[in-house]
C-alpha cells in the first residue's frame, strides 16, 4: 500500500478547506492540513511506514515498530 499524501493512516483525517477572511472581509480559499508524521509500525507481523497524525501517535492508537527491524516498502 502506498503512503497517502495528506491523510492519516489511523483516523483517516485529511485536508480541510475554507476561506481566509481579512480585516476588510476579503475572502480567499485556503487549506488546513493535518500534522502528519511518518511512523514505522507493525502491521500483520511486518514493519511498514505509514503517515499518522500526531493526535493518533500521542493517543497510542498506533503500535510503533521496535528499532533494528527492516521496513517493507
């Protein structure tokens, strides 16, 4: 499975869209991206690299792979 660009592997959080509103009430489109980090995790006995948001990492929703094991691409 390829690493999805702006989507959390655990909670499926993605990019949010909206408007940036100035003091003069001018509106321009903008995006909010989740804080994603590349994490080595265990999945079905194999070590894989995934992108997970920092909320899921801090909450312990993802099992980190121990150091010294080779990641499967």
